[in-house]
């Protein structure tokens, strides 16, 4: 028996490669998470940037709580089963009126994972709609194999390499995924997806959490790590990441730096880059 999703919703995810809106943390918790992010940014005197937007759950206790939140994990378990790693997480932040965008891509392109049994839970921490640049997807495209991508490194592209699908994607085929704060969308690692710039007068903030069942492996990087968030790991393919001892502590920053360096080797392989783009 599924825990929270109806059998029909699970079937829709399998057929279309996405599902939204999924009620997860609710608007009050979303506002609290946004508040914690923005308090940190105010303390630092600048927006969260570069490597700090990746695997941020290794830097802050409150984000480590978010990736383990049962309201999210029950949904993930309904699709991926009971033994779960959080493999990664990323903040996708578009400032008000910012030209930042996300080109059409499949997440699987550079992640180096052994199989496409990978699901993202994209949690909205602000309104995400047509004006603010919500995600759009091509239903059913996850059933295609890996397609060719080209790297653009366009300065306004929020993806690591500014990668985009090498063939034209027909916008007529796209469906928008608007969300209210606290709602989430689910998407499959092979789904074609993109998002336009934010034309609203508020930030658009999403936290994308990448989940895998424990039998998935890293096949490109020599070593990889992940956070066991539910069940057990019978495979030992990933080093287990600890929970940060305190927010942005020296220990948490050191672990995050070491993990980021390894992530860069996988995500930016063959480009000569050694750090995340800002
Ligand atoms: O936040 C966005 O607009 C894009 C997110 C995305 O590409 C992803 O979560 O894989």
C-alpha cells in the first residue's frame, strides 16, 4: 500500500515523468525555511552562490532536516521504495527581474549514476509560477533514452555547464508546473525540463532534492557520497554523509568542501573546471 500518493498518482508519475502539485511541508514551514536562508544571506552580506547552492544540506542542520522530512520521504518511498539515499540537493534561486534561466535538459546527462531510477523533489520556498519562471516539462520525455546535449556555459544559465538538449524542443509540447510555497513537484531524471527568467518582483526559490534507492551506483566518479535518509544500505556503494554538527560550522564547511571537490570532478569532467560556477 502506498503511504501518501494514490495508485493513480503513482501511475501518472510513471507515465508522464512528473507529478505536481504535491503537498509537502506547507506554507508556514516554507516561509520558515526561506527565513533561515535569507537570515544567513543577510549575515554574509550576499546571496547564496556557487558551491554553497549544491548539497547545502551538508552545511545547515535545518536543510538536513528538510531532506529527511517524513512528509517528503513518504512520497519518495511510494515511488522509489523503502531504502533511500539523498544523493544531492541544489538551490535554484532566481532573483526578481533576473535574466537567469534553465535550458531544456535531462538531469541524467552528467550525474554519472548507473540507472535512471532517480527522482527529484523540487520544493517551492516562494511562489513559482509563469511570471516568476516556474519549471516546464515535456510529458513522457523520460521514456526516451539519454539524448545528446551541448555545453554553452551561458552566463545566465543556472545549470553547471549551461548544458542544453542538442535538438529543438517544441514549446507546444511543454506543460507548466506552477507551485505555491510549501508545495513540491516530482520529476524523473530523464524528463526534459527547463525554466524561463523571473519577471516578478520577488525571488523565485526552489530546493531540488535528488533521491535514489540504495542499489544505484556512481559509475563515473571514483568515490561518491550520499545521505541515508530512510531504511538500510545493503550495497555500500556510497560513503555515508554525516549530519552537520551545527549550522555552517568549520567541520560542516570542511566536509562540504571535500564533497564539492569530488562532485565537480563528475559534473564538470572533460571541461578543465575545478570549481562550481557562481
Ligand atoms: O529550478 C529550476 O527552474 C530548474 C530546476 C532543475 O532543472 C532541476 O531541479 O533539475
